[in-house]
C-alpha cells in the first residue's frame, strides 16, 4: 500500500516548480531586452547615417546649386578665397586660340573646351557649371564680345561665370540668358523648360552693370 507524500515534501516540490518558472521568465525577459537594445541600436545607427548623409547633401546643394532669382548674388564670396570680377573679351574654343598662337596640340583632347580670351590676350578656362555650360553648348555665345561677372580663386585658373552680358551690333550691353515664353521663367543653359518641358529661347535684355561692380575711372583730360 502506497503512502501519500508528507505535506512538507509537496511544499518543496511546489517551490521548486515555481523557481523553475521564475527562472524561465527572467531568461526570456533578458533575451527580449537584449534583442530590443540591438534593434534600437541598429535603428539609431541607420537614423544617424541618414541624418549625416542628409547634412552632406544639403551642404553640397547649398554650395553648388544657385538660386535662379538672382544668380549674381547667389554665390557668397568667402573672404580671402575668391574674388568677384568683371572680365571682357571673347569666348572662343581653346583649340582655335592655341592654333592662332601657333601652339601645337591634339584637337581631339581639346574638343569643345572653351576659354575667355580677354582684351589683354589672356586665356581663362570657363567652368562648365550651371552658368558657364551655355558657352560649351551654344555657339551663338562664342566669338562675340562679352562681359562676364565671375569668380576667380587663387591657385585655380578657371572662371566660374555668374552673369553673362553680350553686345549687339550697335555696342549695346545686353544681359543674356534663356527664357520660356509660356512659363515666363529664366534658365541658364540649353534644356527643356523646367516647368512645361517646352522649348526655350535665347534672350537679350539691355541692362547696365550691377552696382556692386566697380568700374575703372576714366583718366582726366590732359590740359
């Protein structure tokens, strides 16, 4: 005949079972917390990387993308790093300029490269950016008298064009850009209209130089 376990034994078994269950719950909680921390850390790293990338792209946009409303003032000039100048002359193909100077060069490597040939005979390469690219695209802007407002930087022999003026046959200075007649918005290189995707046209507007350009004073008449 089997005897029933004493009460003290039953209590010990119950406590042991509760201990095992509690230990299991604690282990599950630790594993869950660790997983949550790992996920949070991963998400945090992804968020930080996205923020850093956004900051980099925003900075690059601020430095490289001009404002169409006022291109002349859309590039602040860092003190001591660049100088805004008015330069006159003719924009020509570099290959032609070298040929006139009897400097041999491989034409294929110089294809489509343009320079400003100043009134003093200096050759200044033009950066093919949002404003200078038009001289590479549009032969109507080349081999004619121009005045360019642009940035020159120490140690960099390239001109970053900001404003373009051409002259008509009567010598009238004309602010020159591109124009969509339908949307009434300016553009600065040959492309489809940013708004309607229609054709744009080259535009000339008689206009004086801006006030911030200091022009040399005329020499006094000799008596």
